[in-house]
């Protein structure tokens, strides 16, 4: 059994996947398996993955039909053999001592999750992002994620397999927005356990391509993915506070209203039971009032007021 299982969900990443895999091949520790889960790529990603696997028996490739990132991550988890698991996205790369430093951090503190800082690469340059929780335990980590101070992702977290196997965590195949937050919520839903932190940017998060679900146009299909996450969250994380739920709902409903995604009837159906949370939103007072009134069936009228409001601001 290898020490590390590195899971990479691959979809149409022919321009970046080589750099990603090369960064794993350069690790200072060698006892790992790399699971390249090809989610029905239509470019040369599949071919590139197979070429690497033919040269190194630690690399395994699974080709499957396109199902989305959540099902693809879960496919990797289901076959992983390592004591620890970590995810790497195919358009990113890791520093050559990532596995070594995160493993040492976990072992020296008996922690089940080791977190590292990361470098954010976008069109404006490179930014160092600190990811240390206020306290080194799972509850503080989740509080940091829900407050927005920490990023709710699995790729900067080395996670012991016990949390995958006994913590009840699974990626839900129909939820491809904030799927990592939902998964982390599930494995952290029990009693608090220790986490550790490596104060080095070991992961390089490349947003310069702008290919993620959060960077593309907001559509009705995307809304339903957002909403599925929002509805699943309270069940996944029993410690979720009302404020945390309302803040999450606020992000969604503001996008829906300002982008005019739903019809008046659809808006009423989706949010009539959420009025208490809507009233707790922390946003512009006028916008908040229009959203609340829309939940009572006044969406078309409120949208007209909103358009007039925007025209006056120009």
C-alpha cells in the first residue's frame, strides 16, 4: 500500500496536464500512486494520461463517461490505496516537497488533515494565500471555510484515509458546485479532531484560464447546481449555524435576482420557504427588500424597479 494516493480529475486539460503530472513526478518522496480519472475528455488529455502511465507504473488511468467533477473525484477515492489522499486539479501544480512537508506535519502532530497555504495565479500575477485556521482543529477549519477566510477545497489538504472510510464522506454526483465544501462538511461532522498547518505555499492554483464553474456565466442550470449544494449542506454539517446557512443562500439568491435567471413563478416556488433566511441577508437594503418582496410573488414588479434603479445609477 502506498503512503499517498494523489487523485486528479481530468477533463479537457491537454494544455496543462503535463505540467501537473511532472510536478508529481518530481516529488521528494516516491511512495505514491497517481490516479488520473479521465472524465470523458474530448481533447488529447486521455492520450497524454495513457502515455505517462505507460512510462511509470505508479500512474493509473481510469477512462469513464463524462459525469462531472464530483463523480470523478469519488471514482478516485473508491479505488485509492494510500494511507493519505490528496487531490490535484489538472490545470494546477504542486511544489516538489509538498507530500514530504504535509506528511511530516500530519505525523508530528497526529492530525488527520494537514493544510498548506497556496499561490493564486491569475492575470494580475501571483498572490500568497494564508490558510491557517484560528485553531488547529476541524471545527475551526470549517468555521474558517464558512466565513470565507479559508478556501473550501480538497486540493490543499492531505487527508488520512480513516476520514474517507469512517467519516462518511462521499462526493455527491449531482452536485458540482462547492462539492469540496460539502465533502469536507461530511468528514468533519463528528467530534473535533486535530488538523495541522504548513506555512508554505505548496499548491499553485492557476485561475488565469478562467475555466471553473464559478468563473463562467451564471445560468439556470448552474443555479440548480448551487441550490442543490445549499439544500444538502444542513444535513451534511449538523453544526451549521443559521447565519452560515443564510450567508450561503444570500450568495445564490442575489445572483439569481440580479441575473434574472428564474421566472416570477419559479422564484416564488424556490424561495417562499426561505423568507426568514432572506431577511437575514447582509446586502444592500434596497436589493434585500426587492428580493424579499419577490418571494411573495412580486418578482416581475421588483425586477422592473431594479432595472430602473440601475438606470438611475448610470
